[in-house]
C-alpha cells in the first residue's frame, strides 16, 4: 500500500498551497498600508481562524480516514473504492484554495460568483465571497454518502458511518450559519459581523470531529472507525 500513501501527498500539497496563500495575504494585510476599502482588522483574523481550523481538521481527518480504511489493512492491491474516495477528497481540498484567496477580500470586492448569488438569493444584500465558498465547503460532503448510496443500490458498498457523520456534522454547521445569516438579514445588520458566530460553530463542530476521529481512545472514534 505504499502507492496509497504516496497518492495522499496530492491532498497535502493542495492544502499546503491554500495555507500558504492565506498566510501570505494575511501578513501582507497586517504589515501593509491601510486601504479605504479594507475590512476591520478583526474580520480577516476571524476568517483566517475559520480557515485554519477547517484546513487542519480536513488534513488530519483525511489521513486518519485513508489509514483506517485502506493503508493499515495492508491490502495487496489498491481497491477502486480508494480512488473514488481520493477523488472526493481532492475536490473537497480544492475548495480550500478559493476560500484562502478571499480571507482578506475588501468589502466592496464582489466576485461574479457572489454577485450572482447575492442578487438571486439575498435580494442584493452583500454576502462576502468567503461566506459563499464556506457554504459550498460545508455542504460538499453531502454528495459523498449520496453517491455511496447510489453505488450500494447498484451492488457496491454502503456508506460508512464516518462518511454519514461528516456529512451530517457539516450540514448542521451550515444550517446553523444559514439561520444566523437569516437573522442578521431580517434585522438589517451587517452580515460580515455574523462571521464570529460562524467561527464559534466551526470550532465546536471541529472539536466534535476531532473527538470522533483523531482521539482514537474515545468511544465515538471506535464506533466511527471504518
């Protein structure tokens, strides 16, 4: 299974590039001259904290999953399911790159992606691109167990407990963040100030994720382990 270990470097490199981008942009913002359209200083710091927690969580969880599911079992060949899971992980990790690129985005700098969504879903009210990409990241893993269910129906393996756990954990995190944004929108408050609540939700969800995976002595980790 040495090849299986080697393939995981692809995920590590992508995450490393995303973290490098986030750190460089944040340091440039902190050490550069202030601009008229810059965010309040706490805003990019909160975004960076959200990004860093999710990136560390995602990297450790991915390595834990592939080790428990494939590498530690010393299989003679790399099964097709490994490449399917690796493809899901690759797509998931790629979302971290644009997320990192929008940590320090100015208030009035809307991407085409966020402008289109703001016009159709938020009535023109400005939701930062960072938050839209974060929503995509949190909902992406819902596809994993759904695709596994389709595969199971066609004669493949059913979804693993950990896949369902991650999908539901991210979905309920997204649901909480959506409710917070809705409340802020109804009260006509600055939506960027809602990011502190997103940080709290991500922190709690990540602690639960670590308890259910990385802390292998926990009952939850033993139950979820593939």
